[in-house]
């Protein structure tokens, strides 16, 4: 295996780990904020989010909240990705020349 392929695989692995950690942090933080004192153990939430089809000790209510927060995080990431693609095409077309112009255009 070439050195480039090894570096590429290491980078992809690092990105995957970082994305999983950030997603889990978001889910746990938002659940704590919404549930106050009714927050289940973090280990149970993490296990459920990683394998929602497996048996869990989380109540149906906690499962619903965890899945909702997971989907909320996906919506945020999808919106960000869409905005980046829009910016790229608008910049290539010469419609905007900076991120500030782009943001002003869509979020005045």
C-alpha cells in the first residue's frame, strides 16, 4: 500500500471518529438541556444511538428524544452541506465573491 493511501485511510478514519464524537456530543448536550433531571445514563444513550435496533434499557420516550436529536443533527449537517454547495456554484458563476456576500444574500 502506498504512503498516500495509508494517509488517506488515516484521514478518513480520523474524520469518521470526529464526526461520531461531535454527533454524540450534540445528542447528549441537547438531551440534557431538554430533559433536565430525567436524563438517562450516557452509556445507554450512546449504545442506543450506535445500534437502535438492538434491545435497550431506554424508555420509549428516551429513545424518541435520542433519535429526534440524532435527526436534528443530521438536518443541521445537511443544511450546512447544501449551503457550501450553493456558495461554491454561486462563486464559480461570479454571483458572489466572498462568504460575506453569500451570507448577506441568503440571510440579510
